[in-house]
C-alpha cells in the first residue's frame, strides 16, 4: 500500500506522537512509519486508520481528525477516512463539518454497508447537534441499509435511544380496509315496527366498499423528570369510503363520502410516579368532529387512572372518564358520558395477555342516544414472530341498553361480538415501516332489527415496526 507523504513533517510527527499517547505507546499503529528525512515523513495508510480509530476510542478526536485529513490529502475519495472525519468532527463539536463529511460518504457510497455507515454517522452528527427528529430519519435509513441483523439491531437501539430523548414526536397512519358494512347499516332489509314489517331503504342497509383512513399525531414533551412527564399533543384524522358497484345499485344516489368522518383534537397528558410504585395518569382532551362534510359535535373529555405492578410481569390499571358532547347537528342529541374501566396485563414467556372491562353511562335528552353500556375485551400479542409475522389476537363483547326506543315498547338492547387478528410483516418493511394486515368480524344482535348487523373487514395499514 502506498504510504502517505505529508508536506509538513512537524504536523505528522506531532500526529504520530499524539497517536502513540492515545494508544499508550507506539504500538502497531505506528509500525508502518517510515524513516523521516528533512523534507517530510511517510506513514502507511493502515497505520493512520488505526491511529484514528484508537484516538476516537480513547477520547482524542483531534488526533483522529488529523489522521483522517492526512488520508484525505492522499485520496480525496477515501470514504473510510470521511467516516472517521465525521466522527472526529462530531466529538469536537464541529457538527456542520461532521454532517458534511457524512453527506459525502452517503453520496459516494457504493453498497449497502457503506450507506449504513454513512447514515449512522449522519444520525450521530444530527443528534449531537440537537436535531433529533432528523437523526431519527437517518437511523431509519440505517435500518433499511443494514448489512446484517446485528447492524439492524444496533440502528433500532440507537433510534429508540434518540426517540426517548426527543421532545417532539410525529406519527402518521394510513390504511385501506375492504368492508362488508362501511355505513354501519342493518343486515336486514326489513324493519319490524310493533309487529308490522317495513322495507328499509338501501341507505339504511349494510353497504360494502372500501374504507380509506389517514391520521397524524404530533406530540411535544412540555416537561420531563424521573418523577413525571407532561405532553401536549394534536390528533388529526379521517375516514372516507368508496362504495362497491352492488352497493351503488342498492342505494342509488348515495356516495361513499356521505359517510365520511373527520376529527381533530388537542390534548394534554401527564404521567406521574406514585408513592409505593406504579403511576398516576391523566388526560384532558378537546375535540371537534365532522360527518358527511357537516359539523357533527364538539367535546371535552377528562380521563384519569392509577396503575400498579402487582406481581412480576403483571400490571393492573383502574381508570375513570368524564366527557361532555355538544352536538352541532341536533342539540337534543348532546350527551354526558361517565365511565369506569380496568385492565390487567400479564406477560408470559410466549406473549402478553390483556384483559379489560368497562362500564359507561350516557345521559342525553334523546332516547336514541341515552343508554348504559358494559364491555369486556381480550387481547394477546405473541412475543416472537411466526414465519416472520408478528401476530396479535383480539376479542370483545359490548352490551348496550336503551331504556326507551321509538322502535320497541320495552326499549332497545344490543349485544356486539368482535373478533380480530393482526399480523405485522416486519421483513417486508421499508425504513422501519411495515405493512400490517388485519381481519375483523363484528356481529351485532339487537331486539330492534334495524340495528342488527354483520361486518367482515380486511385492513391494510403501514405502521412503525419499532
């Protein structure tokens, strides 16, 4: 290998001396040093690589920087030297220079391994400069370019480290879901009213089609300490539909956008460590809903809870909520909601089990809104992927009791059963975003045929795999 010739003997002599100091002696890094003459000094390139690497390990970034610059003087396209220069400049606090060196490596990278190293160097420079959101982007690029599983795990670990220290977080969710009942319509074409049959219009019957869902979440950590964390956030999301051709024939003049729903909300949450273990959590939410292009409701919700670690791998949470809804379409449908909920989480060797229960009272002047509700939920998440797919199972039972109904003398009673399975295809992801496939079945039984329904839906969405 051709040796490096410096035009300044003093600079490289000092470099070698500093390298020796960083290494605790001359060591193998200086084994390639040639004899010096009056005009300069020659050092084998591998010696300079070793000096730079050792200097970084021993906290001597200035030494590493000089070695990297000497290598780049020999070969301006030396990507290994550019990587060492980026790390050295970062450690010296020269973040713009560190970023520029990482950019040059990325631009000149010839394979995935080099792009991986460049993305890591860029992420380190950005994170050290306080630009953690940009650092998270480059760590996702590193995950995508990782040459092996160990490198991928390192990039994911670094991503989680930076995310935990980033006060700003952003999440985007997009999904497409074919459904047999996009409008929540009745599975029957007939309504029995006091023993008399009436034919339901097509728009009140179950209509099949496609659901398109898009939502975004932005959070900012207002304050954080070992004892508490306070977060301010905004949610924006919506759903729209495209009816199938059979549904268009069943309900002429009805469009999928007639059932479109859009919501915006702002919230403030706080989690605080509780004396004796566990934590308190609270949330204040204000929101606005739009249905079929017209304002539907405004609402204000307060939630709070307490969690305990009652055994190794086992956690219990008790919560309460209060919500006031102001309906914009018809004030008589405004309501006050109050509820209690609990959830038990148990971790096993092969997965995590979640069991939940909830009771809720909805008070409203409208008999079609006023009701009592109770629900049970069950979920299980497998700890390890099966054939590369991370699987989750869910089930739920929901009971609703309406004391009065315009369709039945003894009120209305609904029972809803839901079953679901979700699978995340982590190996098919891009930059840490993986497709999630889901299958969901919902059956509602009611003493009022108008509210009996069945729905089978397949969901496809993108979600972060870490």
